C-alpha cells in the first residue's frame, strides 16, 4: 500500500469568493502562503528522513554482525538464509543511499519519490526478508519495523497536512490555466485588431469606390466625352458606308473573267485571288494599283471603276480627317477608372472574406476562453473558492 492510499476526502468548508479581475493577486498571495507551509513540512520530512537513515544504518550494522554459525539449523537452511540475509542487507544499504541522495526539491515530488522508493524496496526485499526471518527474526524485524514506523508516521503527517499538498498541485494547475488564458487573451486582442484594421480598410475602400464611381459618372456627363462618343459614332457610320462602296466596286470587277484570262500566270493570279477573297483589306493597302494594269490589259477598265475608286479614296480621306479630330482622352480615363474600380472591388471582396475568417477565429478563441474559465472555476472549487466571472 502506497503513501497516497491513506488520503481521505477533505471536509466541506464555506467557499470564498474571488472575482476574475483579482485572480492574479489572489493566487500570488495563496501561493506564498502555501509555499511557507510546504517548506516547513518539506523540511520536517527531510529531518525525519535523516533520522530514519541513521536508524537504518545502525540496525543494518547489527544485521551484518549476525553470526549464523551460532544458530541451530540445517546447513542447507543456513546457506539459503545466509544468501537471503546478504541480499536483504544489500537492499537496505541501497535504500539508505537512495534516501540520502533523494533530489526532490519540492514537497509533492519528495513524497512521490519516497513512495516509489519504499514500494520498490518492499517488493524487491520481501522474499529475502521472509526467508531470512526464519533464524534472525528479531534483528531483521527491527529493520522492517523502523521502515514501517517511518512510513506510518509519514502517512499520518501527510494526512494531517493534505491540504498543503493538494493546494500546491491545484495552484500549479491554476497557474497553467491562467497562462493559457493570457495566451488566449493575446490571440483575441490580435484578432480584434485585425478585424478593426480590416473594417477601416473596408470603409476606406468603399469610399474610394464611391469617389471613383462619381468621378466616372462626372466624366461620362462631360462635353468632351459626349463629343468623343459622337465622333466615334460618326467614324463607325462612315466606315460602314465606305465598306458598302468598296463592295460596290468589287461587284464592278469580273474576277471570274480575269481568272480565265490570267490562269497561266501565277503572279497575276495571286493578285486576283487576294482581291477576290479579301477585297476591302487589300484595297485599303493597295488602292487597286496592282489590279488596274490587269484590267487595262484585259480591256476591262472603265470610267465607272475609276470614278468609284476615287469616291472611295475621298471617303477614306474624310474619315482620316474626322479621326484627327477624335481624341479619346476622356474615354481612356474612364477605362482606367473602370480598371481601378474592378481592382478596388476585388480588394474589398478579399478584405471582407478575411474578416469572415477572423470572426470565425474569434468565435473559436472565445469558445476556448469559456472552456479555460470553466476549468478554472472547477479548479478553484477544489480549494473552496468560487470564481466570479
């Protein structure tokens, strides 16, 4: 049976009340008070332990001087007893050495280590004791009685001072929980700061979006922008008209006849096919210059083709004139603002998502805080204290 097996339930006492804000001061005072008591009890155990080792040394010395030759017993029995006595003496010497060199620097560890040493000694020496006691019961019994008396008195003292040991362990657990609570508070403070920073960014970004939208609408209602839109529309109309005229010019040319005439000449056929398949684009680059010699050679050129070509070229020059008046500065500014708006809205969406993550972290941290507080309240009840949250 170990030392701790003798602990009993502590009697119920009136509970003291402590507020959460006062917890650090309270624990500090309680710890100092308990440490003084613990130190006194620790020193008393060490003193009694020193007495025990001295007593065991003297009693084991007597065992070492026992003369088994004077005992009446069968030689074989004496041999077995001598072997077990020798083993028992060695174990007592080892116990004395271990008790002297015990390094526990606090009361709970000291009691735990003592408990472990005595249990280990009892288990390993039990058989030696039982076999040796047959002839030398008085001398070897004195050693066992010294150990048992010490353990009995130690258990009694521990029982009487149980609150010191319990409080020491409970206060250590409370301090650990308070450390966890401090870390939790830091996490929540960090999360709150992140949320506040994000809220400020959201407000600033929303303001920038509003200002950019207002500025965009202002530009769209400006005289310069309306002029740009009007000129752009005019250019589009003129380009459509130009394209229609170009197709009319294309219809005036008999590409099938040209192909029949020049099918043997690959270079001429290349020019004919380019115009036939992509007339408008080729005309814009070439102005019919590479096709007119073929038309003349085939006697297919006429005044209508020449007139239509000139009309188209005049229209192109007119479009170029209008384009020179066309300045897209306001339109470009609006395009830039739309890109800025897109970026701002993307940033805003990202910040809001980050805030949602932080809110979830905060909920988790608050749940952890509540768990720690519940555990703290439970620990405080162990020292008859009601923690007021």
